[in-house]
C-alpha cells in the first residue's frame, strides 16, 4: 500500500539584532542566525519543511515592541496564508515582551501557525510548551529591564562626573568625540541673547529683537525635517534656553546639576542676573493677571485661533485693560487675526449683557451672567462679529459652527494689531455700533433700576460682574438729549464724542 504524500510546510525565518554594532561585517549576527535556522529546516526535510526565500531581517531594532518593518511584513504574510512555520534562532529574537508574545500566539493560533526556536525546542500547541515559552520570556523581559537599569545608572554616574552622555546638542556647542566643544560663532549668539534679555527685561521685546536680528534656533541635520531647527525663537524654547545651566559649564541629571567637563559660554554673574530677572518677571506677571480680574482669561480667541491674553496700559494715571493676541505678543504679526487688541471692559460688558438672555433658563438664572459664562467654551472675536461657542458634552471642535453657537454683531474701537485706539476719519464717518450698543445697555440698566429689579447700582454691577464705577459712567448715556441720541444713531455726533471713553465725562445738562 502506497504511503500518503507529505504535505510541504513553508518555513519563514525571522532574524533580529538590537544594535548596529557589527552589521557592516561580511558575516554578521543576522547571517549567523539565518544559517542556524536553515540548517534546522534542512534537518526536518523529511517532514516536508522548506525554507522560504523571502528574508525577514530587522537590523538595529529593539525586541521591546512589535514596531519593526520585517516583523510587520511577516505578520501580513501570515494573515495572507503564505507561511506555515515560523523559525527563529531564540525566542527573544521574536519579542522580549510577555504581552506582545501573548498577542503573537493568538495570531499564530488563529492561522494554525507553528513556532520553533532552533536552540530552545518546544511545541506551542501544548500547554507545557506554552508554559516553557512564558518562563523563557519572563527571563528575557527581566534581562531587558535589567539592561535598561544598567544603562540609566551608567548615565547618572557619567552626569555626576560632568560627562556629556548624548542627546540634543544645545546652541553654542558641537559634539566632538562624545564631548561638548564650543562653537565660536554660535557662542557669540548665546551671549547676545542673554545680554539682550537683561537690557530689554521682557520676553515680548526680546522675541521681536531676535527676529529683527535674524537669530534663530540651532540648525541641525536630522531625518525628520521639522526637527532641523533654524526657526525663530518663541516663548517656551526661549525660557528653556535662558534657564539652561549647560551654558555655565554644568551637566544635569533629573533635578540635580554637577560641574561639567565642557567650557562655559556665559559668565556666572550674567547667568544669575538672568535667573533673578526671570523669577521677578514671573511673579509680576502672575500678580498682574490676578489683579486684572480678566473674566475671559483662557476663553477669548482671535479669528485665527490665537488665544488673547490679558494686558493693560496706563495713561495719565488711568489704567486701561486689554486682551492682546498671543501671536502679536510673540512678534508674529502675520499670524494675528483681524483684531490684535480688544478693550477688555468693552468686550466683557458686551458679551455678559448678551449671555443671560441667550442661554437656557433651565441651566442658569436669567440675570446671572457669571453663571452663564461658565457654560461658554470659547469666545472668538473678529472685526465684525463675536462668536460665542457654548461648552458641549460631546467636545465639539473649535472650528466651524454648531446650532448652539451665539453670533453677535461687533465693531471694536481698535483697528487691529498696531494701535490701541482707533484714529477715526471724520470725513467718512459711520455710526459707532459699539457706542450705540453702550447707549442701549445704559437705557436697559436704567429701566431695571426704575422697576426695582436692583436696589442699588452696586447690586446691578455685581449681577453684571463689572465695577460699579463703570455702571455709573455708562448710565450717563441714558440721559443724553434727543438731538444727541439722533446724531449718534446717524454717526454725526461731535468729534470729541467719537473718541474712546470721551462720553463718560459728558455733562448731564442738555444745554451744556
């Protein structure tokens, strides 16, 4: 009786090496692994084993994850039914992670794929074989973690001795034979940045000054273009740069710093003066933000997606609050929206007056504008409109509009990013929509006081979340003469009334 023919088994050989060391040799580790696997497959020729010509080699790839090109190709071929047996030199060549190995076993079982390690013979189809694999992988993972700990300890010890252990080379230095060496041209740039910060005492001014001088971040040569550097400084990288103690000849490990082997670029006195100024500016900035009581902090944006930051200016002893586009503060005028600056009181009053009547009464009390503000996700201001985007449980994107958005007509008194107060052209005058809105709001406030909705101006101001002084000044607009009201509606009022805040000091007597 003739024996049944042996079914051929297609064997894929997978090889891996963790480092690049020795790969340039004529016969390297990957070749040695493949030779051993091919010899084992030939010993099983009587069982129908045949090695596939396709090579699955991963040079210089870690076994800690599955993100390897050759392994991914192998898994695709397994899914396509092109492989019957996977052969490796040792189990840790495939993976060193127990979790990843469990995923691979599930994938292999689903396709009835056998798995063989030529130096560690076992059968993955039996429970004992899987137990053996798990034990071996546990030791492989332990070895990998132990190696990682040794590397971390070595780096820490090297840093304590002041040695450069690699990483991103800072501006002003070059890496030569694993040591930091001063680059004379870049070192002069570093000294200039520290010197100019002490002179200007402001990040905003320093960013603009560096842009004017053409000073950019360190240029590098990397595989990924976006990491090549050579771009203008912004606040975050500049703050990190000024705090980098490498420039005074130190090396750091975590939060500790040690004397380094490299030469310093910045004098210690200059560096200490910069740190003191940084701390001082940080304290003043936090204090000014707290004192500003900016209601829309973190919520107000221009129409190009830049967050508008609270700021202020003082003139003749009067303090004026503004929201300024972050792009303008960083010297990126080309990235500023249609409005670079917005008077804080003006935009706050306008939005808070509109919110209670346009939000669900079930969500907030009708007159509680502060509670209504809690329902706002962001406020986008442009030259002609204020778009209020309400918070959504579905985390709707900031771009675009949704049915719950509130769009309000708007005409700011500022003209964009270059000036604080608009210089109007009296020859081509149009009605001041903002002044008209203030006049309507003043009349509304007067009616609420007359109807007894609020006992005092203080209570009204508290409900609107503004200062009582603002309410008293704006209430003057409710007592303007009919002729002056008509002139404001037509845009033909006297020139001095067109200027910002001039109407706050108008006399109450109509004849005056």
